[in-house]
C-alpha cells in the first residue's frame, strides 16, 4: 500500500471543514476566472448550451455513484470508531468494481440519451447543446473513480486528498476550457472570413458567424471539464499509491477478522441507494429547470412574444431574436444566476462532508451530549456563513452581477436565488447528519416532496408571461425552504435533541441583517463618488468587517468551536481574554 501516513492526518470537524473550505475558496476563485470570461466569450446563449449539458450530467452521475462516497465515508468512519480496520480496507476493495461498472453504464446513458433529451427539453427547436453533452459524458466515468478515493479518505477524516484533487480539476478546467472555447470561436470566424461559412454552414454576417460557432464553443469549454475530471482521478490514484491510508500494520494486526465480503457489499449498497436517490432528487432540481424553463419560455414566445421582447428590450440582440434563441438566452441568464447561488451551498458542502464522520462517530458511541454538541456545532457554523452570504447575494444582486460582467436579467433572478441559497446551503449538512444518525431514507423522502413542489411551481409560474424566468427562482426558493424546515424538525426527532434556536439562528440573522444594511448603504453612497464596481468591492469589505464585529459582540462563537480549529488553543485564548467567547 506504499507509505503509511499515521494518525496525524485525522482531523476534527472544523479542522477538516477548514481544509475543504480553503479548497472551495480556491476552486471558486478558479471557477470565477473560468465562468466570467467564458460568459463573455460564448455569451448567455452559449452558457445556455453549457448549462443544459451540466444539468443532464448531474442527475445521471448522482443516480450512478453519488450515494457511494457518502456510504463509504459513513461505513469507514463507523468501522474506524469500532477498531475494525480490516473492514475498512475491504470496503475500499469492493468499491472499485462497483464504481467502474456504474460509471460505464452512466456514460452510455448520457451519451445515447442526449439526443432524445435535448429534443424534448427544447421542443425540437434547438439541438445545439448536443456537442457539449457528448463531450461531457466521459467525465462521468472519471468522476466515478474519483469518488472512490474521496469517500474513503473523508471517512478516515483526512480531507486533504479531496481538497487537493478538487483544485487539480479546477485548474485543468480553467486552462483547457477557456482555451477550447476561444479557439473554437476564432476558428469559426477565420473560416467565415475565408469562405463565408462556419463549420460548413453559410452565414450572413460576423454576428451570425459567432452565433453559429457557439454550440461548438460550449463543447470546447466542456472539454476542459472532462479532462479536469480525468486528471483529478490520476492525482488521487498517485496520492493513494504514495501515501496509503494511515492504517498501520499494528492497527491491522489488532483488528478483528472482517465481515464476509458479500455482507460488506450488501451494507454498502443498502446505505448508498437511499443516499443516491436523495442526491438524484437534488440534481433533478436542475434538470427540472432545464426541461421546463426552456419549454415554457418557448410556449410564451409562440403565443405572447411581445411580452418578453418588451420586458427585456435592449438586452436581447437582434441575432438572438432572429435566430429564435430567446428561451436559450434567458435560460443562460438563469444559469449564470444559479452559478452565484451555488457558491453558498458549495461552502457548506464542506461542512456536510466533514460533519458526517464526526456525527457518525458520536452516534456510534451513543453519547447523547456528544451527539447534541456535534450537531449544534455544525448548524451554528453553517448558519454563520449561509445567512449573511445569502442576504448579501439578494440585497446586492444588481451590483454583484454588474461587477462580474453579467446582465440585469441575471441580477433580478439572483434576488430570489440569494434568499434560496440560505436554505439550500443549510439543507446540505442537515442531510449529511440525517445520514450519519442512520436515517439515510429521510433526505430522499423530503427531496421527493420538494421536487414535486418545484416542478409544479416551475411549470405554472414560468408559463405566465409577466413572471417568465423569474418563476424558476420562486420555485427554487420555496422548494429549499420546505426542505430545510422539515429537515431540521426530523433531525431533532431522530437524534432526540432540542436545539438552542436563538444561539444557532437568531444571532447570525441579526448580525447578517446589520452587515447587509451597512453594505447596501456604503454601496449606494460610494457609487456617487467612485466607479460602481469599486463601490461594490468596498461595500463587500465593509460587510465582512461589520459582520465579524457583530458576531463577536453577540458572542455567537463558542470556545469549543474555536478549539477544533488548527492552532485553536491560541486563538481561543486571545478571544477569551477580550471577552468575545465563553
């Protein structure tokens, strides 16, 4: 197995979460460097094709493999707490053929199901998303193999492999994705200048030439994503060969004989299936958006086109209107808003991943006080991040989207999705903790109901001409509000605990409200004196400072939270001396 890393790689909840948070921050910066220029290169229409490919990829990947990393992490953590180290090795061994088989099946489903899916989603009006989907489909296989190692190391409370592999993936996506999109556009324009055609299709002008190249440019961007997932797997494979898993020969010698391999496979599958269905339901949310939003917008363009054309007058180019790509353009704007919306759940996903082995260990030991403390720590830290971040996205939606180069439509959608981000980001760790306490079935049951709510609202509201694409934002907000509220109720019931609601949620909400109000005032007044983008950056900086001051003043942080951080003793002592924690 190569070198052994020893027990020093095992991290506490906040230490592990901090490692993943640093990785998320780096990945999101890289993602911004990818998505913002990409939007300028391929326009919202191209982003519509890009989002369509991703929204088909996510549920298929989830159905095939998403439950297994969580199942592996949970079973590995449980066996580690019981000293069954041979079982841990066996779990890793049996997961490889399972993931490889499921990855191949998922690849075939996406590749061969692409054409009928796009045909339905666009009502046979626009098949231009197909090249992107075809190029993205191999990523399912590579991502499946990546998931084996991530789930294994997360269960061992070693978050470094997951964090490092995510950064590797993002870097390849950035470099190759942007290069691919740019070169495809330039090649199409060069062909037009030489022959009046773009990839063999005659076009009338330079504007139409660029529009004709967009489907292939979106596929060029997707190429970077696929190559990134391949290199993410290569990195983890090399890491595992060189560093092993931290389980020593002495630990194996003292471990009892493992359960029969068949029993391990059955436990793994039984744990994974409900989790996979839950992950599928989450990603079906984006598939619902792709399917119903574009169809319903096309319905409006067939019956009441004047409503959309008048509402978004000046934001729709003549080429978009003449080529019948208004639904794709608006869906691309929604996709851009969703990208910003997903920033907040991406952060708390780190807490969910780190929380699962810690809450599982507490649950396995059966200590009620430890269970309550571990759950409250997760919820407290999550609320401290999600509430101000979501409120900030919503209240400053216009300035933020302008700062990032998106149009006004994206800003309007983000008002709703910013609020939705609070609940979507809180729901992720709640699901992880429900799985940790042995109720892997509850997230899928809740998500099934939430998905029905979203489908109904999307279909009804997006089809109303005056609401149009904003209806998808409303559906997302209501769906995640339902999931978070009922998820918390069920978590308290299953764990048999009563939460300190004021300390967990009221203090972060009040502090978040003060910081967002400060940012709003600063942005408005500063915009009169300096460039709007500078004013927005200044407002965001003020918001962070004000929020930190409010959290310290209300003593929302507890000493036990700080102690779980790297160098936590020193940090806690400083804060305690100033009376900022207790």
